[in-house]
């Protein structure tokens, strides 16, 4: 069995467990975060759409729960609610509505997961009102995000001259920098200054360090540095969501505080990704592998070319 087959089996198993196994100490926020993460793993969702979806999910749950608790300022919605509405029902219904809208192919499993989440809540008006509130929160934030720029078609093209071969590589998130952020004013608000000149001491130091440490046959990279590199190969919400769940569990947080924690982290994560790709395509700087294999083009004698 190859590694990809093993990964697929593990992903499907994780997806099933996350949807149908109730964690003993998990609350509605961490529980639905795990469910969303399982869907993203199953579908191998790239970091950009995964970050956006997690932000939508957690902002919606926060808006629903906070409308009842009224402990914090709302993000965007002014939802009428009473203190006796079920916060757990509101959070579960909000998350379910978001995930159904984003992944309609998962409806039967998500319906079952919602039923399991609501089963422990006593029947009555507080539960019914909470469910209705969750649906309204989902509708409001989904409408807000409908035209945020996430579906803009890719238009990036490599710079070349007519007839010259360019490796066939699909552009990665070239439109993400123009998505409307959650908290920043624009994707360019915190754009860094331009990259250093290719003949500068900063460039010389940096590109040589990458070449020496990043080489497959490096003799200077330590085992610890190799492990650090492998750790950061994994990107997106799947890196920080498990950490947030551990923090929430260790602090035994109230539902509204947990909802706020996840919403703030998800918004920050998506805004950071927007800022990164704004800068990436604004400056269009070559990647390390390109710079190292074409080092002679920089006219810098102190950055030797590594052909392979």
C-alpha cells in the first residue's frame, strides 16, 4: 500500500470519527471545528479556501452565541435574542448551516451530526429559538461573504516572451490578496517593503543560507532543522485548530469565550494569508528554487548557481 492510499484511509477514518463520535470534554465550538477540519482533510482543501471557510464558520458561531450572552461587541450582525435561548443549540445550528452551504454534498452526514449535537438539549422554546438564531447568523455572514472576491478567476501569467517554454504550473492563490479581509482595511494594508536588491548583502546572505540549509544533500543542516522544515510543510487551519482546541480544553472556557477565541484566531489566520499573497504577487519575486538554479542572472558573484 502506498503512502497516498494510507493517507486517504486515515482521512476518511478521521472524517467519520469527527462527525459521529462525541468527545467527552468538547463543547459545541471545538466539536464543530473538528467536524469542519475533517471535511477539509477528506477533500484535501488547500490552505486559502480552508482558512476562509474556518473564519466564516467561527464568526457565525460567535455571532450566534454572543447575541445571547451579549458579553462582547458583535462582529457585524445585530441579532435579537433573549438570555434564555440555548447557546449550544445556536452554535450547533449555525455551524451546520454554514457547512451545509459550503459542502452540500455532506448534508446527510452533517444532518446526523446536528441531530447528535442537539440530542442532549432539552426540547422547548429555548432550544427552538436557539436553532433559529443560529440559522439567522449563518445566513447573515454567508451573505456578507458572498461577494468577498474569493471566487475571482485566476488571471496570473508568467512573464516571458512569445514562443518560449514556461513550465506548466497552475498559479497558486494569485487572487487571494484581493479578497476582502475580516479586520484589515485591504490586503495591502501591511504590505512589507520591496525585497532586497539581488546584489545586496541581505540577499546574498539569505539566498546562500537557503541553498546551504535547504539542499537535499546538505551537510550543515541539523536534524532539528530538518524536523522544523517538515513541521512547517503542513499549513493552514489544520496546524492551528488542534492547538486552539487544546487551549480551550485546558482553560475550561465558557462557550462565548471559546467562540470568541476561535473566531479571532480564524479571522487573523485568514487575514494573514490574504496579506501574504497580496505581497507575493505584488512583488512577483522568484521562489528559492528558481533563484538558486538561475543565480548567475542576478550578476552577484557571491551567490553561486546550484544547477541541480
